[in-house]
C-alpha cells in the first residue's frame, strides 16, 4: 500500500512541478508549489486510509491532474497511459501491424481500406472483407481495442485471419506478416486541371513535410503550375512541420529583412523561438491558394497565416479555429503524458491568432469557433472585419488583417448547408452502410463492370432510380424521416456522395476526392481565383 502511495505522490509532484515551469530540485528549496504538493499528498493519504469506501488512488490522482489542467487553458491536457501510445503513433506517423483501416458494424469487423503496399494489401485483403476470425478465436463481437490488440504487433511476427468476402461462399484464410505501417498526412495529391494540382493534408506529423515534398515533386512532373492546398479539417500537430511546409513557398528575404514564418513567446526564455524562411526552394514562385475552415487549427493556421502575411497567395474558405498556443509533451513515469501550454505563437505580422478563452468552459470555447456569422464574398482588404475589436496588423503589402480570432480568409466561401435529413444520414454512417450492403447484394454487376476501370466509372456510372429508391427505403428502415422537400434539395449531394462512396470502395481516396470536390463550393471558387492569387503575389 505504501508503495502505491509513493508512486502516485511522485507523479503528482512531477505534474505540479511542470505546471509551475520548474524542475523538482527547485521545488524542494521551499517553493510554494512544493507545499501544495505536500497538501495533495496528505489529502490523498487521508482519503485512502479513512474514506467510507475503498478508493482507487490512481483514478483520484488522474482526476486531480485533469482538474488542475482545467484551470489553465483549453489545450493543456493529460494523456492516460492507455492513450499515450496511440497519440505517439499519430505524431511518429507509423505503427507496426497488418495495415488496414477497419470499422465495427453489426458485431462484424469490416475492412474499410488497406494501406497501399502494406502487409494486408500484399496478401490480397480487400475493402469490404469481413474479418470473422483472428488466430484461433472468433472475431465476431470484438470491440475496436480488442481488434487493435490482436492485429497490431512487432514487425516480422505473423497473424492468421479468417475472412468472409462478399460473393465468395467459403471462408478465406490469410497469414499476414506484420510490418511498419506509415500513417500518412497527405490524403491525396492529384492534378485537377491541366496545370492545377490539388493536395489535401490531414495533420502535421513527423513525416508530413517529406510527404508534401514528394507530392509536389510528382505533381510538378505532371505539369503542375498552380496549387490548391487543402488544410480544412486539419487540426494541426508539430510546429516544426508547419514551418517547413510554409518554407516551401516562401523565400528568405534579405540579411536586412529576413522573412519570419512564425515565432513564439513564452514565460521561460528557453522556449522562445523564431523560425525564418530560407531562399532557394523549388516552389517559391508557384501560385498557391489555401483552403481553410473552422476545423483548421494550430499548425494549419501557421501555414495559412504566413502565406497571408507575406501576400504570397490567397486564403479561401471560412475562418479557422483560432489556436495560437504551443504545447510541449512530457512523458510521465507511469506511461502517461502531460501536454502543457508553454508559449504563444505569432504570425510574421505579429498576430496572435488565439481566441480568448478566459472565463469560458471548454464546451463554450469549442462551440464559439463554429458559430461565427461571416459575410460571404471577396475580403482581400478584410473589410468584413472592419468593425472588429480585435487588434489590427498589416501584411507585407500593407493589407489590414486582424489578430485574436483565427485566420480570416481573403475570400469567405461557405459550403451549402445540408438539410437535417442528410446530416442525420451522415452522422450515422448510412451512406457507407448502404453502399456496403448494396455491394454485398445487388452490387456484383457494378464490381464486374467498373471496379477495374476508374475512367469508365467516373464518366459512365449513374445511380439508377431503383438504387435511389433502395436508398430511400434504407433510410426509412433506419428511422430517418424523409421530407420530400429536403430530399430534393439535397438530391445532387446525395447522388454525388453515394457515387463517391462506391468509388472509395474500389479506389480509395483517388476515387473519393475527384467526385466529392464536384459539390464543394469552396474548392470550386478556389479554381476560379488564380488570377487574383497571382496578382496578390505579384507573380504576373
């Protein structure tokens, strides 16, 4: 019992010392933080000894740490041991396993996608396969954590699985040799017009800039002379990766005026950093438009802010989340981790884009980012914010921009608001589930005619009236009320989403993106704005 108390006393002491921004050896000298750590130890000890019921000291300590962090800011977080490894994998950009993305549907493990060139793809695992056995045990009824535990493992080890494949009567047995699996940051890189490339980046992990450079090099070889960089729904990640991505498009300036990309200010001077651009990159004259939205945060805002402040290209979409705080992560002795805000970061013009969070709970703070009322249209001079109480800054060319509230686009464009019918179907995954069930049943002709010919599918495949009727019935069977007016209003989206979902089953993101971008108003507007982007960047 004493050992348990001792362990968690040390954990608590380490946590408190980090919050105070000091090392333990400094605390022992009589700092008040040490007194508070003693108070916590006393309370924990008394609670364990005398509380009316037996208590879990580990759970109490974790709750105390989480409560402490709630008093700081919305982005300082405690990561329990069970979640730390998954978080670490996301930043490393790799894990060891079989290389599939899966979901649980009706107690069945459905393969959503295989990682290209990974172990599962190499042995022939396909999208829509059902994993019904792992090793010698039934996999039916397993939850996500159980499946991950069984399928992941050290590189070179083997796992046997049994697969039910739609259209095949017998159970298929596979033996997969686990390997390192890359978790990619670049969802897609493709040419969308003769000279226009498109790259979508979902996060900033350790490999993001390497992937980005590879994507740019490939698109350039295909004739790319203009780029749309999609950072919507990108929550950020590693600051250094954001700096490196922005540096691909910015020159270094001069000795007298070096070009900053981002800089940080902290209470402790060792956390102050300045990141300067370097001259000589291959894409410093490439016209660029960046798409952002309410979910674009942190590292995404660093890239967008640098491009905007140096008038290097256009920002299109909706105002970003507004996270201008830098976190540093410490691993604690029990395998958990502390991610603590240590600094604020600023764009080249001096903007702190962090929204105000004082006096707001996390739910209020979160909702605020998605409830803004923005006027759509051209916003090159940022007149839409002219009545703002936020601090005023100027870009390199003298345009007014504002701090304290995220990155506001140069063109504010909103995607069409879907009706409650479509939103309900999306939240519940009914588009994907319908396509899966259709491919299992009536879908064999679609597979045989289109699954190996993307161009034919893109140009010729049309959802029949019978299929649309089946989808309506599927929604009704899942208790989605069909309002005819709403259904007709969203019909183009419904058709596109269903067709794109079929395409993703056959070709992954290479099938999904080209179709969904057809009904994406922000992307479509960006396509028309390159003359303005070139004018802003003085490239013409």
